[in-house]
C-alpha cells in the first residue's frame, strides 16, 4: 500500500494524485502531501526510529518517499546543544541550539529539504534538477545533484556573497546569476519549470521539498528525550521551516511518541530590511505585504514568501510571536553566539539570536520553559557581513619583547574599556 495517498490544497481542500505540482488548479492555493496514516502508524515507534541511521532517514516512514533515499543519505541528526553561556547572556534558563550549521554536506538546513526533493525527483523520473535560491539552497542542490548524477541548474540573484557562489560552482553545476532580487529570480524559475520540464525543488516539487524540514522538528523532540520544547525561534525566508518544525512535532504527538503533547510556541525571526511575515504578525494583519529586500541577511531576504501565510497561521495557532532586527543587531547576534558558544553562524543565525534576545527582553520566556533556537547556516558562507566588524589581529615580531609590549598594550586597552563602561 502506498505511503503517500496524494496531495491536498491547503485553501479549498481539493485532492490531487501524488505528482510534481504545487498549486491548486481551482483556487491557486498551495498543495500539501497527504500521508497514509493507517499504514504508517502501526510500524512507527520510538524503538523503530532509534534503530534507524544517525541521519534524517531514521524518520523515513514519516517522509513522503515510497522507496529508499537515493541522495543525501547522511543528512541530518545534527547536534542539539545546551547553550549555558548564551542562556546566561540572554537571561534564559533552559536554552538549546539546534545546530544545522554543521549539516552534511553543505552546512545548512537546506540539505534536509534537498535530500528529500532530489530523492523524490528520481522517483518521478527526472534527469535534471534546479532551484531558485538565495545561496544555501543553491549549494545544496548543486552538491546533491553531483552525488546523485543529475544535471543541475541553479538560479541566484547576482549580488550573493562570494562564499555561496563559490560553494555552488565547485560542484560543477550551471549557475545562472540573475540581475534582480530573489522574487524576480523565482518568477523566472516558475516560467522555466513549465518550459523545460525540469524538477525545480522549490517550485514543482515544493510540497515534497518542504516536508524535509519536518525532520528538524523530529530531531529536536527525540534529542530532548521525546519531549516537545516550550518555545522555538526560527528564521523565516519563505516561511516553510517554521511551519514544518511545528508540523513535525504534531505528527510525533499524533503517533503517541511525545511525553508532553505539543505545548510549543513558535516564534518567527526576520531582518527588519525584509520582514513581510513579522511585520504582518506584529500589526495583527491577516495577510502580509510584499517588500523589496534591503538587508545583509541575504539568505532569508525573500520579500514575497511562498509560505508566508502558513508561517503566520502557525505562529498564531501556537500562541507564539514574531520580531525583526536591524543589520547592526544581526552582526551583534553573530558575535554574541561566537563569543558565548564558540559557534560561527551566518546572517540568518545572527537574526535568530538577536530576535531571541529581543523576545527574552519582552518576557516571552518568563515561564522558564525549554527554548530552542534554530541555527540554520554556517558563518563561513557570509564572511562579507562581518568583515571589518570583528577587530584586527595584533601584529608582533617573533620576539618575547614584542609579545610583552603587545600584552601590556592589551591590558591598557582593557582597562580603558572598563573605565569607559563605568
């Protein structure tokens, strides 16, 4: 019996067979995968999951593949870190970091969604895969396509960070740098998907691609001892990750695997320079207004998010909240995570840390419950954002006298900083 029963429109409920489409023909609403829970439920237990591989595929029974994964077999099962130092700095007692900045192979959470999407592309018989991307997705599609033997095309805005451009070119893909922002790139890709018949992971394969992010939520709960956290702070670009984390937690609860149900409140984090989702939530709006991105946080700079309404609905349904931060606060968030936990995150992680700080100051975590923040990408990808913001090395000669002089200068500078602060 098939694991995937078909697709369902989130807006009007119209049903479709499982196929590479993402929009309802009747109302143009987004489609979601419908799983066969009668077939799945009897065989999924804590023990069956624990017996699986140390990757996202330990949850294969809950992901929309009929067979085994054919790419990305080592993706996922990233660390959940008790962030004692950062927690003290923010005044949060039970703070954890879900660190997808060390995901395999391209150091971001996008490896989860791409591993699933490309495995599904193979099930559908595609030979060529593609994506519209702000950087991390391009890296991941290119890498997994190389592993899986697909031809690939990735479309990016022409002003992306060089780390992300080089981190895509290295895999031998076709990189199309488009003059325009992500939303313009995405519109072009929607047309290309129709014309060329390629598998665009975040367009015609979007329902399957998005479900890869459920594994982020599954892992958090299992790593917390089969308990859902009280609070999750996640960055929003297209809006899917936040909603799929929540969906994953609720699916585990549906299976009776959680100790505490799903008390989780979801919090959306964006940069003020591109904040359609958080602005709408804070204003109490039912819809969001698209924005033209203007922020250093390019990896989440999507002015017209495809799953923005779903993210807003998830935040409200869960009883969470949203906020956004300036570029200056983003840089401070990157620095704060680095000096407290020894983790180097890209700008999206800086957004998440800075928004978590803001939420703590607002008293959102006053219940002293478990707080998990999503770190979704590695700082080595966005070096430009912090260049000139971290100070300079102290240059010395290879002599002890030179070191002594430098250390004396450092002590004087530290004393001046203390006096200034006082």
